[in-house]
C-alpha cells in the first residue's frame, strides 16, 4: 500500500505535526490499523478508505497510539493533502471527508487547507471537581485559571484559559495526575505579536503526552473563545494561534469565523507538505 507522511501546520520543514497516511486501506483489519499506529508512535495515523456516504469523497479512520478517534484536526488536513496529491478529485468545490464525527468539509484556503469545525459533542462549564483535577495535573493555583470550558469535538478536550502566553509556555505538567483528562491550555500574546494565542495540548491518556499542533483543540477553542467572546474584543474573528513552541516546533494554526449566530462556522487551516512517501508492507 502507498503511504505518505505529511507535516501539518508549518511552512518550515519538520516544525509542524506529522501524520502517517495509508492509502487504499480497505483490506486492513482494525487490529492491523491499531498496531501500525502504535508502531509509528505519531500523534495520529490515518487510513484512507472508500466512502460509505455518497456525499463523501473518501472515508477516514484515525488512530492514536492508544485508541481510535472519531475526529482529529491535523490528521484531517494531512489526509486531505495526501488524497489530493495521489490524484483524488472532489465531487464539489470542497473535499468532503467521512469519519466517525460525520461529514467534514475541507477547502483550499489560498496555499493552505482548512476544515470546517464540527459541532461540539460537549460544551459548557467545567464542574469544580473536574477543574480541581485539571489544576492538579497542570500544577496551577485556583487564581491562575481565568476561565475553563468543555470543548469536546471527539478527543474529549477540556480547555483552560491562563493569564497570557508566557504562563502557557511555563507549564510543567504532572503526568501522573492526568488520569483520563485531555487538556488544552491557551493564553493571549501581547497585541501586535505574530500570533494572537499560544496553545498547548496534553493528552497522555491516549499515548500522546504533548501533541505538537492540534487542529481539533484549536477548533474547539475558537468555538468557545469567539462564540462566547471570552476575551472580549481582544480576539479578532480571524487570527493565528501558535503551538508547539515549548517542544521545539513552530506550528501556526489559521482560524476564521464566518457568519453570525446560528449560521456561524469556524474554519481551521494550516500548511501541509509531504515529507515522506513510500510503501507499507504488512
């Protein structure tokens, strides 16, 4: 089978988040997919399949080293890139991906690809007991958390807003305290900075202690921060988030909110480039 490894969310080589993409994977079993994902040990490994929904251009299964996910952002962009590069032709103006979360449109956004953020599976306030677990895992005092909310669109994210970007970069998590938590942390950069936000994603429970650059988390963060105006007028409806800084990456996530009210749609985009191309023999 053909295989690609695509770097997502960086225009610079080796500074984004790689995803391994296996093409024409319909004959693989779930066990083989899970075993290959454990072996690659990347944040996610994906498998391109024939769609079951006539509205979709392809179907995607997404695996971390520890489990299968219904949706994830950087694998969506990387897999769309690999599918298009292999000669895939969309039925309409956008590529339509079928996955566990349903149908996800992916469009060309200049030189980038961007996906339409799916609806949140869980949103709203975080109960104090869960928030205490989050603070313990991140080593934070109660007054260091400005706001928190569930922003779960598949991976199970709970989001925490800190004082600023420096507070986010200074975190030293206690991995033993995470249990089943997948925690996203965000803080604002100073006005006029290249990026509006600094983001970090911690999910050791699914085999990824810190995810370098995370499309699903940034989608959920945008739906929360922009939808509820958590930062007031301090965050534009089109902005760039930085992620991966703390672990030597230089991810840049481009977020755009289009429409208003019930018609509002968040798009999450970034650069994609193939860094490895070859064959998989199982």
